[in-house]
């Protein structure tokens, strides 16, 4: 399937979802609004299918009227059921949108049924699947969450709706909840002197600070999924930055089982109410959760793709660092010494920093002992130092 076809169909399906409750309303204003949205969805489907058939390579589809789009699809050999009703729908849409003539709710419902029948028939004929069966996760970049959402889609096709909800929640965990995983802090009591790198390796930096210690975890973590401790203020800010409605994230959390894994190589733990399967493991709920998960993860990926980083393709040629020189706590020679350069360490330069004295510049240096092979990431105090080395003129 062409990428342009997928994009057009995603738009069409979104419009169709919005039209559904509107077209079912008994209110003439709301039903008339639904009719306009429904026609837009139908036109997007016609355009997508013509793109898939390659008609746009020969004809200018942008200048085709609604009736002409139907005719062009018929020319390609696709049966368009109830085309007369679809054309009447389009005329009624003109009256509503351009002449403010309201449509009767019963008429709108009849047009909705005709449009839905036509859409299912046309998309199945061209794509081998209906619009509702379209797997929009193919829009996502390759990632673990994309793989999980494909498993959820397959589970829906196999009518394994609980499995679909679980796989969807796993994708949410990977993309959002894993940052709140405090499992790495289960043995941390704060009494031992631990290096910054060791703390970083524990993960869960977005979780509330008071949860990241052995005492709190022993008291409050009763089941494995309790290791996910979300700071909801941070959660909301993250969602706002990505352009995601927090209610969508909360809906996904409420409508799917809780999941947890300790590390990327560990197995999954699943927790849900005893009545959850019977009450919530339905096709409509599984499809809703899958669609919303794809939508929010796509926004996150698009946000990441918009990020631009300075180029680092030209390697930095580090200067010689001499034994006996000192690293200072801050970029000033008046600050305390944190380390004296010696042969048993390796040194890497991270940045060039202007000093508090404008006449001085410093290398920001990371010093690591070469005799740490027996130390683990979470072990006792590490021989790691960070400091500032005065740049001396040659």
C-alpha cells in the first residue's frame, strides 16, 4: 500500500469516527454537522483508492468533483454500491454547508449507512481489507512499540481481544511508563556513597523522588506492576510538549491491563481486575485502544524527528593531558580540587567551558579508573570523577 494511500485513509477513518456519533443524533444541527463530516470522509476514501490505483499519474484528481471521483473509480473496475445515494448525500451536504439548510436526522442516518456500506465494499475491493481493518501502525517508525502494536492488531483479527489490550499497554509502557519504573531503586537506602553514573543506571528518573528508595518500595510495592510510579505533574507536562491530550493517556491506562517488566530482557507481569476480561475485552475497546496508542506514539515520534542536533562528524583531536594537573570542582582555579591526573585513569573531554574568570577557559573532563573491572554498575563507590581542567597556552 502506498504511503500516500495510508495517510489519506487514516484521515478518512478519523473523520468517519467523528461522524458516527454526530450522524446518530436526533438533533438536526448536530446531525447536519455529521453529514458534512461524513461526506469529507467518503471523499477522502475515494481519493485514497484512486491514488492506490495510480489514477493520479494520468489525471488531475484535485480538479475532479465528487461525482467525477466516483466515476473514475468505476472506470478502474471497482464497484461503487449505492452510488446514487452517495451523490444525493453530496448534494445534501452542499445545501447544509453552503445554504444553511438543515438535514433531517433520519435522512442523515440513512446516508451514513449507505456511505459505510460503500466504503467497506470499495476498500475491500482495492485493498483486500475494510477501512476499519487498516493497520495504521505501519505509519510508525521501526521500534519495539511498533512491533507490539502489530501483535495487538493480529490479536484483534484473531478475536483475542484481551491479548490485544495487553500488547497495546506494553507499547504504552515502552514509550511512556518505563521512565517511571523504580525497580532499579529497590536496594537503594541512600546511605552508601554512590557515583552519578551508578545512580543513572537505576532508571526511573521521572518517578517521584520519594519513591526511589528501598524503604518506600518495601512498604508500597505489593505486586510487580506497582514498580511503575507516575509523577502526574511530569506526565501532563510531557504530554503537553508532545501535543497529546492527557485524557487519551489516561483512557489507555484505564481500558488496558497494567503491565510491567524489570528490564528490557525480562518477561512481562500483567495485572487486571478479575472482571476486566468479561467487561472490557471487546472488539470495540481493543480497536479504540490500538488506534489511540498509534496516534499518541506517532506524535511522540514526529516530535523526536523534528529535533535537530549540531553536527559531530568531524572528530575532536584531544590535547595531551599531563600527569599532576588538577581537575577543579567548578570552572575556576579558586574552586576545590576533585582529582589529580594520574596514569591509572583514562580521561575524556566533554566540553570546552568558559570560566567564571573571562580570561580563563577549561576542559570539562571525565576521569575513570582503569581498575574497575570487578565493580558493577550498581556497586559501591566508583572511581569516576568529573571536573574542569584549566586550558594552558602552549
